[in-house]
């Protein structure tokens, strides 16, 4: 029998026993806004695979999937196995690695190209619903690349006041830049974390830049698309396997700072819209090792479905009797994130 499923309100009531409540938002957060844009199947339908080459496109057919991460993981594993058999210099190894890099660029470009153009494409009612959802949390960790969270936080005249909003970025000291930048010394009060990067974050070498509308008067999506056309790519972790994601995270001061902060949060964590897949083991490991006492995991649809049974089994493994950590489940739809 599936576990008892709470409503979101019941889960919040149970979480009120803790002084701090945190959110880890998975892809379901964005899919709930528009599945035709943010679901992996939708991204596949819209993607231009020319940068990935024939091998990258055919891999989707061979694996019978539309999930970019599944394909990139399989191609990377194939390259490793072939390298062990034939040597790293074997031509097909390089071709497989180029296909992985190409697919990463295709994924980023597809998300950016088909992302809503303007914050006004989200209605005031949707912003109000999302801000109401976010208002319950003292910090937000997101695994999504898109601008929806950023846009919602910026809508300060709509819905309730939020406890979150500081992503650690500040205007450079000269005040003349068209962007804001992140420095570790400004991150003490940070409570919004892009664990896998985001479309509006660009690694400029000496600093991490965040593109903004307020400093330029130009739409973020236009700035991002111009950067892509100039072959500048956002800081995004789109590797297929968990260990590869962690490697990229640890090579970025910003991402590694966010990553290391997660196990330090205490109280309760809401895991919303997350499949708890193997490709995010690096995140689940931090939660397992962390200080949180109560974990609430969202379930979408039939609790007895195979995907939800998998989520429940994985979530139960995060319980820790030594730390009296509890795991409970709630209905994702009852959170009404976008109304």
C-alpha cells in the first residue's frame, strides 16, 4: 500500500513545529507552469540537433527516450567503456564526447529560445499563487535553469512578502556594469541558491555575472539569446550522471558554495517536483547527511504509480533514526504553485 499522502496545508502545519522551513525545487516546479515548454519531451520536440551531430540525435532513438540527461549519461558511459577497450585516442571516443558537449549546448539553447519572452507572460494571479507558495520558506534551493523563480521573486508588488530574495549578487563597486556579480564575501545572507546554475548566470572567468533587466532596460531573454549567438553559454549543470554534475559544481565557487550550504540547513525541507532520480544522487546525499529533522516530499498523481513508488522508496532511504528524521509525503497539486 502506498504511504499516506498529506495535503500541502497539512504538511505546512506539521512543519510549523520547526523554526526554519526550506524548499528544494525540482523540475516539477517549472513544469507545473507550462509542461509544453519545460518538460523534457517538449524540449526534445523543439530542439535543433545540428550542434550535437548525427550521433547525438540518433542516441535518443536508440535509447527510446526524450530525456537529455539520460542520453548524455549513456554517451559519456559509452565513451568511457570504448576508451578502456580501444584507448582514449580512438576516434569514436572523441566523437562521443563531442556529441555530449553538443547536446549540452542544444539543451541550453532550446530552453533559452523557447522560454517565455517576458515576465508579463506570467499572469498576476500566477505570480500571486507562486509567491504565496514561496512565502512559507526561509530559503530556496532550485535545480531549475529557467527564469520563473527569479521573475516571481522580483514581483514585489504582487502577493505576500517573501522571506527569500537574496541570491548573493551585488552591483559592482563602480556601479557602471550592465550586470551584477557574485562574491563569496557577499553571500552571508544569501537564501536563494541555483544549485545547477541558471540561464541568466554567466561565468566571466574572474567573476560570476548575473544578467539583469534593471541595469540595462533590456529583456533578459534577449540578452541571453545574444550571448548564445556569440557562443557564450550560461553556467548550467546539464551533465547526465550525478558524479559528473558534482564535478562541475565543485569547479565553480558559486555552485560549490550553494552545494555545501545545503546540508547545514536545519528544521524541515520540502522537496517539491523532484523525481529523486539517480542523476541527482549528489543532492540527495547532502540531504541524507544534513541537519534537517523532517523531510516532506511531493507526489504528483496516483501514489501507486511506478514513478511515485520509486520516489517514495528513495525518500524513505533518507530517513535517519539517529537524528530522528521523519519523511512524509504530500500531494503536489494541493500546493497550487501557479494557481
